[in-house]
C-alpha cells in the first residue's frame, strides 16, 4: 500500500510518502523565521505560507520517493486539532487528491499520530510494532501536554491534560520574558546546559496532586514576578543561564514525576514520549533516568519526528487501513478542537 499524507496543523508544511509502513520521504517546510518576527505563530500568515509551500513540498516528497500520483492507494491528512485556517490547507488538498484519483481519504487526529511516533525507527524510518506493548504516553508540545494510557494499537484513553498553559507554551513565554527570540524553548534548553538548575527555586505546579493534569501558568507568573523584582539578572549572562536551567528543571520535574506516577498506577512496563518539547535534552535525560530507576522501558520519538510531520500522520493512517478501519468522509471538515478520545 502506497500512501500520501499531509500535515498543516500549525506552522510546518509537511508531506510524506509511505509504502507498507516504510517512510519513503518526509518533506517539511518550516515557518519559524517568519513567525519569529512576531514572537509567535500568526494564523493568517501560517495559512498563506502553507498555500505557497504545499505544492512544491508535495512534488518534492513524491520525487524523493520515486512515486507518481497514479501509484497511490490512499491519501491522509491531519484533520485536527490545530489552527483552523492552517488545517484547511492540507485537509482540502488531500481530499482533492483523493477525489481526483478515486482513492480513500483518511482524516487523522494529530495527537493520536504522536502516540505512535516513538514506534517509528530505522533508516529508512518504518513503523515497527513487533514489540508493541501497553504504555503510558506523554505528548508534550507548544499547545498541549497530555498523558495517555495506550492499552493496545488504536486503543487508548486520556489520563490527563493541560488545564491552562502547556509545557511548550511555558518555555516560550518565560523565554520571551527573558528577552529570548521565538521559539524560546530550544534556546532555554541550550543555555540550561551551562546553568545551575538549583540557582532559583520556582514552583512545580500540581506535582503533588494525585490527578494527571498539568498547569504551567503559575510557573510562568512566578518567573515574571521574579524578573520584575530582580531585573539585574538579565544583564548577567551566567545568571540568565542559571535562570534557564532553573525554569527547565521545574518543568521537567513536573513532566517526569507525573508520567512515572501514572505509569506505576497503570501497571505498564513501558513509557513513551513525543511532541515538540520531547526534543528538549533535559526532558529526554530526565525521562531516561527516571525510567531506568523505576524499571520502565522508555521509547522516545526521534527528534525529527517529535515536531509536526506528515510521516506520523501516514503511519497512523496506514495502520488504520491495515486494521480494517474505514475511510473518512471525502468532504469532512477540519476539527481545530478535536480532542483525543
């Protein structure tokens, strides 16, 4: 089965081609520089860039894979969640291709696709579910932080999620308070590696609560007030590095503690993590150490598959077709608030 997949949920235009679960190509056009001028993603600009980039990216993906449109067996796209105006670009393009070729179309939940990205391995990347086992999965990005119990392939339930600011949002907003360029998350991670994580004591929101929900707005506010009362910190390069390390330590401790606690309670032996913030070196190390200490297997999505990409959309679409799930309505609409069920 040869499948073409599209991802345009936010600020990355991505198209992938897969054959029998193997990723033949995964082209991504990023808009980071464009939105960096505004300190965050501007939906209207994102949509315009998707319109400009989608056809060249799709052509590049097909060319790299050595596949012609006539060889496709199915088409998939992110249907939600995401920015409504951005989702529409990839979704409608995919539906148009499927209609023109008389092939089935599948609308995919972006978060559900993240659940399976840690199982994409190798070169070329391929879905390897031969060792699949029940797991507690952490999805952590700029807009969402979720803990999900994955009981079996295509069967899961959400344990908890973000009640205000997501972890990635907290990274970016606290970075903005420090005067760092957008997106600030990767810069904080880089600076934190040369800082003291115990230099400043910031709150760990909900870390002792028995639920699986997350809240990072209080941490962001705490940083804001600390900088208001100690503005001299920003004039000292080492203090900025210490500040980054301290903020990162607070976020990572919450994420790791709640993930491990959920895994222990659920009785699984495997923990997975995906989403853009999973690129963070501090988080990867924190999860590795905690899982090793508590006897859990850990599977982390490859860094190039943590951020938004069409490969994971295609992997999930292919698994759904393989498991006998039917195609989506060919004219289904974008679902910007599509919650993971």
